C-alpha cells in the first residue's frame, strides 16, 4: 500500500512539473498593444428586402425558366401576386399529394393574385408529363435544367415551398408536405401582413 502512494505522489509531481514547463514556454506578453485593423470594417446598410437571398425576409432571387408549354416564366414578372414557388420531384410521394392542394387553392384564388410555380427536379420532360397526367394541373410546371434555380434557392429536400409576397419578398419557407390548412394559414398571414 505504501508503494502505491509513493508511485501516485511521484506521478502527480511529474504531471505538475510537465504542466509548469508547458506554461512557461507559452508566450505571455501582457504589455502588447491591441492590433489596429488596417481598413475600416464595411457593413451593408441595406434593408433585407433590398438584398436577394433565398431566406425569409429577403428579396426572392429572380429566375427565368421555361414551362411545359414552352412559355418563359420570370419570377419578377409576377410581382403584385402572392407566389408559391414549389420545388418537387416525380419520385416524391408528398409532392404528388400536395399538387392537388395547390391546384384547388389556385382555382379558388387565382383571380385574387395567387400563383403557383412548380419547379421540377431536373427530370426528363416526358417523365414529368407522365407524372402530372391525370392531375389536371393548370398552374405552370417549370423545367430547371441542371437544377440551377434549386441551387440558387439552396433546396436540400423535396418538397420545399417558398411563399413570396406581392413585393417579391420571401415571407415563409415550408419544408415537407404542405396541407390544405397550412397553405390557407400561410396565405392568410401574408394577406394580413400587407
């Protein structure tokens, strides 16, 4: 037992000496003056709405995509409307389920300034047409070759929906399946915020 205490004491002393040696080698200079920045820091003094980023409260990044009818759709052309930008894929079950929700809302309030832009996941056009066959969708189904717009909006999963107000500002971002009630709630919030 006495041997154990001797070894423990020696071990602790060696640890203390090693710690002191390390601390003594560290550079301590308490008299050093603070380092001045060579240039003044620049801050962006714009309101969030003036900066285009795919985040809530920022101007929605503009894009131009062709739809299944061959028409060009530019997001900025739809200013004055509430726009739902929905990123989806044919292999996505929740995407298919929410399409009928979007169509019903589009039918009910299309004249009231609500528009759906459904941006597909860079899939072949014939596959997209097969997917939407029988859904009777009348809102634009946009083709995103190379998934450039999806990259611009930093889409990580499907479905992802961006709610853009009439001024072009992203008000809400919804990840996953969007139900009838959730869609109604988002649209009501945007209307009351105006």
